[in-house]
């Protein structure tokens, strides 16, 4: 019985996680081959957009306003927002890393669903295009976010379901990985944007506004990113029931 059940279990695992395994293999491979980072570049820009969009959404949630967002070729970005009060400002400053961590985990949760690719890609693409209309204002940001958003929308609407699911899984894995690796930027003293110093890092800003030191916030966000990714990997929604 064990001999027959083991191959079936392996087959079920591969069917459920084949897309994710392929995505992880591609991420690792492209990160370690010449010119592989050029292929990953749009996904890095997507991670930057998620980060800055989360800053903007947090500002609106705290009763503030969003002036504009900028995305730069070095994958850095800025969200120009206005809020009042220490707690509100700290919430907005922390929202970029917290939102990216939670977003990566959430994308992973839906990776097994049959229509997750088509619906997820189309929805994310539409949100990026809306941000171009209302928030993104620098030339490179308009080009990058508009192009990536349009590509994701078209992919969600036009790609076959299997191909859309694979692209969605890759995007989810890349976003989750970005939420973990980007934390290293917080352990410097200066936030670099477009190659220039642009004030304190988010962690140092929150540390100045609230009680805990900056390194405690940076470490906490790193743990959150790991935990969110772990939850997304462990408790993904099951595959859709087969059609009768």
C-alpha cells in the first residue's frame, strides 16, 4: 500500500505545486546566469510599485493624501504623501515593507486556483494602470508601470489558463522573495533613491516617531516577510474542484 500511495502523493504534489517549483527554479536560475537579471528586471519594478502603492494606500487610510509616486530605473521609488500625527506618519512609513510582505504571501495563497492566473494578472494589471492615471508622475515611472500593467492585463485576458497560472506563480514568488531581500536596504543610514540620498530609511523614520529603535522595526519587518511567505506556501487554497 505504501509503495502505491507514495507515487500518487508525489503526483498530487507535482500537480499542485508544479507551477511554484518551476517559478522558484526560474528565479534561482535567472539570478545566477549572465543577463538573467534583465529578465527579472520587470518583476523587480513590480515589487517597487507594490511598495510605493502600499505607502500611498496607507496615507489614504490614515486620512492623508497622496501627491504622486515616482519609480526610477534603479528600481528605487518614492511615494509623496501628506499625513498628520506621529502614528499616521509611522504607519505610512512602515506600509511599504509590511504591505509588500503581506502582498507576496497573499499572492502565494491563491497560486493553486485554476483561474488565479487569469483573474490575478488582469486585476494587478488594471490596478497598475489606474495608478498611472492617478499617482505615477515621473517619465520613467509612467513608462514602466504603464507597460508592465498593460502587459499583465493582456496576459490575464489573453493567455491560456495554464500559461497565465505559471506567470502568476512566478510573479507571486518574485514578490515574496523581494519582500525578504529588500529588507537589507534598511540597515544603511541613508535611503538612496535614483542614486542619490533621499533622507532616512523607512525603519529609521519609524524609529524616530515611535518608541522602538530602527533596527527593531527593520528586524520585525524581516520576520514578517518570512512568516508571510511561509503562510502563503503552507496554507495555499486548494485546487479548484474539477468540472463535471
